[in-house]
């Protein structure tokens, strides 16, 4: 089966060229002027006026994730379908170790969740919940399971949070054996102490979530994490950076030449703290940790997308029903009607990341199309050991391709999105630039808003090596 994508403009992280692309089975077989190589039975796609980009890679998602008696609403089918509609063709989800179980058990549990449901390609990081000596001893064996990244938490006291000694140990061991450490950097002790005080004072409105998770809470943990990189010499990837102050710590580390990298999320590109602070319980829709911060913080994030301080834009996609009491649903944000402290933490976004980043980044002139491709796809592939199989339009790479119409407009809405959730944090935002055709390994999954995919097509992508520090 051969397809020729003809007459488009290929945009890569490093250059832009007008060229045709030949897809043969699952791979990109040739790039160039290909009209002379056409066979009678080739499928030819007219890509004139379209950008041909590598499929998006979302390195941070939580599909089918248990959370305080409920779970995130998208599973590996609905989440993948939504991702594909939005131009994302690979994601890395967080498998979670359970207390008393091994890291390997956690990875296998998550592999089973995706089995038979997956539509796009996927891989896993493993989150540490029980940082015992046995757990640490497992780290050198993780890549046998196809996992080369481990996540630790400085947040969520009494659940995931680990102390500095344990963090230093894991960071050290992981670095030695070629496993990349990811960190959720918020000071969990400070969050717990402030939360306790707020709740004792009867401060239950949604807006107090922002007080408990302020910028300095993030920046303190981030600054410490950057120093730990210097102490251990191990590379570190800081997930979901939301504050300008936190980014200053990242900048400090990078200027020193430390192997520290930063991810932000699409919601921080458009939302500020005001989203949670206005509208009473409506604010619960936007509660996530860390929450979006001030307009100033957002301006620093924008700046860091352009200047290279931030390497990737993810989603931290972790949707919960806004109203889980309706028929056929399960508990969601309404669990926190009485207090912000009980609201399940997380926002949907897997479908919107690619287009929102294009809209906020490229249409505004903040970044160019090539930098967009780096942030949306190529850098994640390089950092997490997927490159050059993923993240590039190159001969021999998987044919994960987005045909993108930079002039097509679309108004984002829960009424038309494909995520299994009853609201959208970008509701009403009109974006210019839209994925019109989306391929995963040569297979067309979405064409002009029509779904052509099939459960079970998506593949687990084994990552046995760390990738590289960008
Ligand atoms: Zn997360």
C-alpha cells in the first residue's frame, strides 16, 4: 500500500521544504519531487496549500487514571481518538506504581489498560509511589519493560511525595543507568501546611486552590530540583512548569550548563489564575496542580517557548466530569462542591494542544512553524528516545503525519470535541490552523473531521534508551 502526499510544504524542527512524501506501508519511503515515481495504484493526496508536519507527541497524559475513588474520564480509546482529531499521533502516559507493588507491576497494569483500545501509538513513564530500597533497585531493569523514564513527586504529601534523600538517591541511580528522571516540583509540605490553615479558617472557595499552590511553592521545589541536578550530575525533566519564577530557576540551571529540561502545558498558554478565581464552582473546571498563574507568569512562559528554556508543550491531560451525577457517568469535579480541597485535580486537553500551541505561538508571531514542530513533536521524541522513529518527516521514520491547513478556522467547544468530558477549558476560542488529515504509521485516522480509525491499531512503543538532553 503506497500513498503519495503531493505538493505540500514539509515543516520540520530544523527546516521547511516544498516536497512530496511517499508513504509505503507504515514508513516514509521517499521525500522529494516524486511525480515521476508514481505507480498506477498509488493513492495520491493533493496537499497543495497544506503543511506536512510530523504527528504531535504529547509527553504527559493520564488516561484511565484512578484518583481518589474515581478516575479520569478518557480511556485509551476515547483519549486516543480525541488526540488524533487534534493532530497528536503518539503520547507518553504515566503508569503508576501502587504501594506495596513493584514498578514493573505498575507498567504492566498500564499496558493492560491500553491493550485492544489504543488507536495512536503510546509509551509509558513510571511514577514512583512507594520509594523503598527494592523500588530503587528496580530502576536498572526498567528499560527491559520498554520504559526509560521515571517520575518522582515533591508534591502530594502522604501520597506520592518523597523526601530529599530519596529524591537524590533516585536521581543518582537513574542517571547512572540511563533512565531520565521527571519531577513534579511543588513543595508538598508547604501545600499541606497552607491548605490546613485555609481549611481551618473556613476558606473553601475554589480560589483558595491558587493560594495553596502559589508560584513560590512551585519555584522553591524547582530551584531545589535544579540544585539536585548539580549535586548528582543526572539529567532532569521538570513537568508542567506553570510559573515565571519556576522558569527563572530552570534558566539559572541551563545557563550553568546543567542537564535540566522543562515542559509546560497548553492550558498555561491561555488560562490564568482568574479562571479558577471567578465564577464560583465553575472555577473547579480549571483546578489542576500546579494551577495556571498570573498574566505575568504566562508572559514568561511564552518568552521561554521562544528562547529555548522550555523544550516541550504537553497537556497533563487528566479529565474529570464537571457533573458526574448524570446518567452513565461517574464521580467528577462535583466531589469538591463543599471545598476546593476535594476537587479532583486535572483538566482535559489532549485534543487541543497542537492547535492551541499553533494559535498562541505561530499566529501571534511568538514562534515560527519550525519551532512549533520542535515544541509539539520533535523535542519530545528526542528527549524520550523515540527519535528518529517518531517526531520527524524523514525517510525510514514512521509515517505519523499531520496535513495541516494553516488557514482553516475552528471554534473549540465541548459540543464538538471528541474527548469524553462535558466541558472544554478553551470553550469558545477560535483557532486558525487545523489538522485536516492525520496518519499514524501510514494509516489515515482522521480525514476532514471524519473518523476512520479502529481500536487496537495503536502500538506500544518500547523505549529502551533515554534519548538526549536538549
Ligand atoms: Zn500529570
